[in-house]
C-alpha cells in the first residue's frame, strides 16, 4: 500500500496471505482468500491494518463453472451505519442459474435475494464489478459463434443498499454494430472522480480509449477523455491537478502519470511487490481513502494471521 502524497516512500504492507482484493468502498476493502470451493471473504481497513472475517459463502469446486462478481457498500440510515456485501454468481453449466446473496455487517448474516434461471443475464465473460455510491456495476459480454471474440452486451446495476436490481446503464457509442473484440485484450469498468468510467480497445485506431459518464444514466453524457496505444487502468487524478491522471499499465505493476492537456506521460519508478492477478484477470491496483474508522468486530491483521497459523499447527 502506497500513500499517494508520497509515492516514492516505502510501501506499507497489509500482510494478509494469499488474498485478492475484489471490491472497494471508501476506506474499506473486500478480499477473498483460500482455494475453491472453500473461499473466505473478509473486510480490511488498510489504514488501520484491521481485518474482519465474514461468514462462509460457498462457491463451486471450479472457477471454470461460474462467473462471480462481488460488491461492497457503506451507508447510514435511521438504524445507524452498516456495511453490505453482494455476491452475484452465474453458473455456466446448462442450468443458466444465477444466485444473488447479500451480507449485512449489522445482522451478521447472508441473505438470498435471487435464485433464477434466465440465460439473458448469463455471460461467459464477466469482468470485475465496481462500486459507485450504493451501486454495484458490472459489464456483461456475449461470445461470438467461433468463440474467438466477444461483443459488449450491457452494464448491469445492483442497488446494494436496497437489495434489488436497478436499470441497466447505457453503453457509450464505442463502435458500430458488428465490431468484435479480441478475448485476450483487457477492458476496464471503473470509477474515476466519483464517475463511472470505461476503457475499451478502439480497433479502428489501434488505441485504448477512456470514456467517462458525466451524468449517471444518461447515454449522451459519455465523454472520451483520452486514448493511448497501450492498455491501462485509470486510478485517480493528482491532488490539486484535474489534468494529471494516475494510471497502471495492464499486465504490469508499473504506474505512470498522464497529462491530459499536454498528452504527455511521466513514469513512476515504483512497483508493487507480489502483485497478483484477480480471479483470472490482469493485476489490478486500487485507490482508497485513508480513515481511522474501525470495522466492528475486527482485529489487527497480524494477530489474525498468527491465530490462523496456530489453528493450522494444532
């Protein structure tokens, strides 16, 4: 973990073993660790180095049989603060089954929201979801007949706080009908400056274009912000500079600043040690807020790791 105000300083590490970040909300990270089918989920406040394990949520024996997307939402209501986690799993066998589960930190329980059979929602290619405010967004694509390409289908939206599906989000006019995209090319759906963003390969120009939705839900509000000849993941703007964007190269742990006005790239000579891939996708970096807010029922990560080691030895 690096501080954006001092990127060249040594990193602060959260030593949770064999873990992968799958969702982020404000100062909280949702991580998954372990092996199928016994995955474990947990919440982390990286600023406090605290961790809370969540009750087990079973997954199939093989990741090849499912597409899973998880989201995280922190909110306040008349009952106080709560953190909710949503799990959307599509099974890729002949059943075309979808299961939606929601966990509330307030109740300490998982609740089934949906268990349906409908191939309109099932996609063999589901990219990692992103959380913006109280919503989980995820991109669904369809496979071409020859299984070599995919086509964009839609961005689905789940209201985590209300525990129900919302309207699909319109895609930008990124290509004309019938244009396909190679399966092995990275594609990012993310959040930039509290706005939904989308990086896609432009096959006509051989570039990777960054689109930002200025007004939520309005198709015409999608704006192309920049295009580069390399694949990348936009992270955040430099503090006090709305024209300098921090990005991470795909298939690499290297970061760089990109100046939108000068169209100039400034490399940052730091790398994230031990950066992993995320459930079959290219390695990912996240930006979260620093906060001293505690996760109820949490403990220091180092203490939890020591307890787990003692359990393994006994």
